[in-house]
C-alpha cells in the first residue's frame, strides 16, 4: 500500500529508507617517545708531580764594640756649629711655662776607653 498517495488520510506514515553507511577517515599524527637510557662515567686520570723543596733560612746577628775617644776641649765636629745648637736649646728652655724646669744639657764626664776582650 502506498501511503504517500492517500490524500484522504490526514497523516501518512513516514517512509524509512535503508541506512546509508558513510565512512569518514581521520588521520592523526602522534608522537611517541622512545627512551633509551645511557649512563656515562667520566674517569679522570691524574699524574701528580711531587716537587720537593728544601728552603733554608739564614739568621744574622751583629755584635758591636764601642770605643770612646775624647777630643781636646774646644774642638767640635766638622760642619757642626756648637753655638747655634746651644742657642736653639736655650730658646726651648725659655718657652717652657713657669714653674717647670727643663733639663740642663749634661756633658758626660770623660771615661776611659773600653775594649771588649777578644775571644
């Protein structure tokens, strides 16, 4: 029975056709990590050169002997003006505050020459 052509029927039944099968192809790029572990051992080879030093220290001492020579009175060293030195020293005494005394120049008493005994 053909329902499509039945105008006297208000509602017609639907016509269902066989399933049309369609195929859609999708292509995907996938990255796959392949891990290949590697271990590296670094071997350092050292050559030790041992340099031996023998430092030596030197000490030095100085021994002194003194000899005193007494020149005749009135002589003075060449290039030394005794009077100028004396006046400068006296001016230093005069500038000191009152109540304080400076030390007077001392002249050592003549001594006998001293010689160290020889070893």
